[in-house]
C-alpha cells in the first residue's frame, strides 16, 4: 500500500469513528445535564441512523451509552439501576472497548460477577 493510500485510509478511519464517538459523547453529556432522559439513551433506531450498517458499530455505541448510564445512575445514587447497566454490558460485551473493561472491573468490585 502506498503512503498516500495508507494516509487516506487512516483519515477515513479517524473521521468515521471520531464522529461516532462525538455523538455518543454528546448523548452522555446531555444525560448528565438533565437534557435527555435515561429511557431515551438506548433508542436503537436513533443509534442506527448515526452508525454504519455494521453490527459492531451498533454494539459499540450501545455498550458505550450503557456505561454512561451506569455513571449517571451511580452519580444520582440509584445503584440498582447502575448495576443493571453493568450486568447488561458484561452479559453482551464489546471486547476491547473501554466501557467493557471498566464495567467488568466495577461489576467484580461490587460482587455482581
């Protein structure tokens, strides 16, 4: 692969995933600010509009949003709902994702797994 093609490939990769991560980041921030309800976070139709057709992209977004919901519920003191989010991530993980790694750590520390 030529240097130009390699550069183009990495630029595509960076732009594609940076948009996806910015969107999930904005969703989580809106939740933390009270501008979005937790029930609205896992709207699969909305998520599908913003990710590629890949099931992996959808799964990564769901795991990331669930982790954000775990943080939110923990912050407001609703540990039961926070634990539900942890268990959902651990049950259907996206291997290698930060959210999966941290969810396992918290779930073990809380005695959930």
